[in-house]
């Protein structure tokens, strides 16, 4: 096993965006919107948990490098069918932040699940994926235009 | 915000099973099977990361209780279209382990993503979900038979 | 150094309440109330950080026992002169949760400080203290009635 | 919620100094001085816990950046009325270390509280505050001369 | 990979003792004894690091169960040829604490190494081993009398 | 106590190599080779635990600086008398990575111990030591040629 050597790579600006879709029952969405969740403010908790998870990524993903993060934004929105998480992570370092963005999106979605699971255990995270990354030797990648 | 009081609940045997499906290109599956991944043994790393993630769950999911885990098994299998993760977690405590099982499945899938992302950035975790839970006041829940 | 042996103590219900007072400028209070803080929702972040800090207490306070927490509530309120944090922690274990409650109150107050420090660096946490504890061999203690 | 983007800021030398005052009974001070505390050397434990807490700050304070620390010193002194903690933290990074210094001072004071709480539960941390910071775009701030 | 199921085992009193021997140059021992180490009090730091490491054991050793620890004592003594660490850990749980005791002894010895390595890089931890364990289904084991 | 100020040191390439020798019974070696260990793949787990431990080093060793790691490789091999661990860690930072390499080697060896301790409690880590370090103000050190 090895954490690959990135010592020969440049410190450059890198960004990654990941999203997660959590499908839930309409009445669960309504309950969150109405603020009727015993544990507290679901969307605020999900956003904060997502931001904090970026800092735990090297502890979770065994071969991830511990790196400096320069900025993190996590947004959570609701529609009729569930919640949508978007996490954007930036760094100025020798390796990318795809895993930090994916871990943030996953953790935010799981935090929502945790807060409303007592009323909707069947919720599914049905698309957790990288949307965009830029910077570094491999340059820009976008889900929309990738082959 | 609050971590709900479980002091009035009984210490009983509880189990939860969660799964994650990671869709990848057939050539990525082939590469993992052939052991041609620079970072090391992908499936062993994913299983171990999944097990270890159960122990970090209360650090990630803000309102989860820190609890004793009595057993954890994480299995990862490959088929033509990708990887399938199954995590089973057991406890003898006052609250369930759904979040531990889901966090294990998510982390195992993200670990695979990390190890082969340089050749397949478009991989998608397309179903991260609870399959089964038993024990506690709310009893047994199965995805197959839930309404 | 030693983490004292609590093996001879009973598992009983224990509770602790701690508070923190953060003195700030009236205009800082007004800014938080108006939701004009760039980093996000200050009070939600403070409450969540307080709850999460209870789970990190054994990592921070060297001789604290790692224990099961059954419930945690963190409340943050504003008045003209600043913020007031109240943290209540419960357990069913062999040792008390005073340190968990104090760590929660301190962390919630520091989180507020962090979110508005760019406009008010002079804020002071001017009273971080235990208010109440009950359970265990030493029984109940209340700040109001203690000698 | 967001961890604000510091990617446009310069890596410069930054320092922060925070202090905490823990008021205790004279006999508690005497007991610490006499080395009559069952758990061990109180001042050594407090200093070490303070240094270590600087490294946990991004885990505790949700929107803090994970940064490289170049130096940390924690001093704890006793007088008749209690203990005084002074924490100084340095970095060469894109954001300041005020939160690291405050977290170190808080943790050192709470560690003292933990080690002698069995004989003096009424101890109060009555001033946890930033004393000085230098470096970065906002320059130097001193409690003594701030408006 | 799996964390083996201990749900069928009894909660009983269990204890483990581990030791580590760190061989160093006589002049390094003399320097520690004289308190001439720039980083601070070597033995106090080693003891405290050892105690704290018991609480991080499940984070480090992948298949260790997270368990409640009821007591931990770490002793460090010096003789002419180096340092001797003895760590004793107790629990009332379903699995033993051998790994916690070994991790404490290793961490205490490594902490000493860290604090004096600038003057003696050749130090060797030459025996890190379990000395004794008691409790649980397999009963008592002693290094002295084991076959 | 202090984490010494490295702000005046240069960011340069630094490397450290540490090894650990775990002596075990021949039948224990045979069991690992045959893959007959209930907990799973011993060598894969040990390697991964070693890599991950490098990222936890500042949490364990009190006065270690939190630094960026550019590469980590952990190798574990078996011979008749036991296991040999070799950990190599690289950074481009202001301080060396000796402690990260030693912590990786210790953790990998302890992970093996954990996975087979039920059949061989008497295993001994009989040499945990730095083999080589290069880079930084003090330059290169090799165990073989050091006085």
C-alpha cells in the first residue's frame, strides 16, 4: 500500500465539486421544511457536517494525502422528491480535492438521513458523484462533457 | 440542536445492514481484478476503510451517539459494471447502528473511487441505502418488505 | 499520570450542566441577529459544535474516561451584551460528565467567536463554569447553593 | 455554511496569544503546589493538553481552516487565587491562529479543572480572551490598545 | 475484513500490562534527568501521551473494538541504559485491552524518542511486549510462565 | 512544554525510513501465510494501518508538528521467525518525518499482533528504530554508519 509520492507536483490552485442526491418521501421533505424535526435544524446541520467532513477526509480514506484546504462551501436544497447537496472544495496544494468534495457531499446527505430516519428509513442516496475538477497536471474534468 | 436522550431505552442487541453500489467502467473493473492499481490492493483497502469508518461515525454525523460496537463485517465484490459493498454492524446498546453501517458502506465505496479515480473519474455511487435493521423499540425493518 | 480506576463505581444516571458567557459589542449581537455573518448561521453552528465537542472530550482532556453519552442539549441565546451558552449532558456510566458539559460550552462560545471575530476581536468568554451535576457517589452539586 | 476562501491571501508569519484565568480556592492552589493531586502533575498535564489542543482546533471549530503550525508554547502559572494560562501560537500560512491560541488556553484551563474538580467543583474560567495577534492583512491587534 | 463479533461474550473485568524498553546513550539519560531538554519535561510528556494513546487505539488498530476503559496507569522510569515504560489498562467490557496497553507503551516510548531525538537519533525500542493479561474467556496469561 | 518554532527553517525535501521487527512463533507465520486468520488479510491490514498512522502522528506524539506528507510506503514481509516492517515517509516541509515513519512501523507491527494475538500472545516487537533520514539542517543520518 502506498500514499503516492506527490513531491514532484506543483502547488497550484485546485478545485473540485461533488453532489449527492438523497431521495425521500414528500412528507419527509415537508416535515424538514416545516422545521418539525426533533433533533434540530436539518439543513444547517447537514451543511456544517459537510464542511467539517472535508477536514476528516484523510482519516477516512486511507491513501488520501493530508492537505491544506483554502475554502469549502456546502449547499443543501430541498425539492419535492428529496434533498440535493453540492460541495465545493478548493486548495493550493500538490494534489486534488475530489475526495474531500465527495466526502463532504456524502456526509451532508448522511446527516440528513440521520436526522429524519425515524420517519423515513427507506431514503436512498442515489447519486453521489464528482461533477467538476480543475487544476493540476490532469487539468479540467466536467461530468457533462466527459466521454 | 440535540443528541436525543436514549437513557430510557434498553441495552439490546441491534444490527444494521447497508449497501452501496459503485458503477464503473468495465475496464476499471478489469484493472482492479488484475491487481494493476498503483496504490495497492483495492478491495482489501476498501474493506478495511469501511470497518474503520464505523468507529469514526460519531465524529462525522453530528447527532450520532458514541456507542460500543460488538461486531462489524464489510464485504466488497466486483461484477462487470462495478463494485458492491455490504456492511453489517452489530451492537448491544441503547440506540441503533444504521448510521454506522451507512458510513461504512459509503467510505468503502469512496475508498475504491480514490484508488482508481485517475483512470475513471466518472464513477458514480448510485445507491447507498439501508437494507435491514433489527432490534430496539422500532423492531425490524427490511427494504424488501417496507411499504 | 493516571486515568483513575472507576471500575468499582456503579453505572448510574449522571447529568451535568455548564454555561459560558461571551461578552461582545452590541453591534456584533445585532449583526448575528440580522443574519449578516459571511460564514453562515452563527447560532446553529455554535449549537452543533457544542454537541459534537462532547464526543471529542476524551481526546482533549488527557485523563478523562471515554464514556457513553445518552443525551446532549446545547442552547445558545443572545442578549444585548453578548451570548449565553448552556450545555446539558447525560450519561449512564461510571463517571460524571462535567468535563463534557464544560467542553461543549467552551466550544460553542469559541465557535461564535470564530464566526464574528473579524468584526470584534475583543470579545471575552467571561464565565465558563459548571452550574449543576447530579448522580454518582458525590451526589448533587449546584453552584447556587454550594458553599 | 462555508469555510471562507483564503486562497487569495499570502502565506505570511502570523502569531496569536490568548490567555485564560481559572479562579480557584486558595487551598486548591496549595494542593497543586504541594503535588498532592491523585491524577498526577497538574501543570505539566495542562501545558501538554494545551499544546495538543492546537492540533485539534479544526476538528472542534467547524469553519476553521486546517493549517500548518510552526510553533506553540503554553505556560501555566499559579498565584494565590488560581491559575493563569498563556498560549502563543505561530504559523506561516494564509490565515491566523487566534482560534488555535484560544483553544489551547481553554483546554489547558479545563485540564486543570478536571484534575482538581473532586475538591473544588466551583472553579470558574473567568477570562478566556485573545491578547495579541500579528501578521496578515488586518495587521496587529493588542487588547491593551484596542478601542 | 471483520471486527469479530463479541456480542456473545460477557462484560467482565479485564486487565492488561505491556512494557517497552527504549535503549539510549548514557548522556541522553543524563540530559533527561537534568531537565535539560528544550521541549520540556520528558517523562511527564511520555506518561501523558501513553495514557492518551489508549483512547486512540481503535483509531489506529483497524480491527480493535471501541471500548470503555475504566482505568489507565503509565509509568516511565530511567536507568543507565535508557527508559522503561509500563502501561496498565483496565476495562469492564466484552473484549480485552492488550492492544490499548501495547499502544500506550509504544506511544510513551516514541514520545521520549521525539523529545530527545535531536541528540540521539540511534535510540532503539528493543522490547515492546505484553507482560500480563487477565479476565475474559481465555483467562490469565503471564509472559513469565507462558510456554 | 512547547512545540519548537520551525518558522525559521526552510521547506525542503525530507525523508525518513523506520523499521520494526516482530518476532513470532513459526506456526504463527505459517498461519498468516496460509491466509488462515479469522479477522482477514493480515499483511494488507498492517500495511494500510501503517500508512494511516502517519496521518495520526501529531495526535499521538504531543510535540510533533502537523505537517504535509507527500508520500508514504509501508512494506511488510514475513520470514521464518516473524514479520519485518519498513516504512518510508516523505515531506516537503520545515521539519522531519522521523516520528511519522516510526509511528507507521509501530502501528503496522501492532496491527499484526492484534490480528494473530489469540494464537500467539508472546510475540515481541524487538527492534523499532530509525534506519535513515535525509534533508533539513542536520542532513543525512544512517543507522549503519552512525557512530
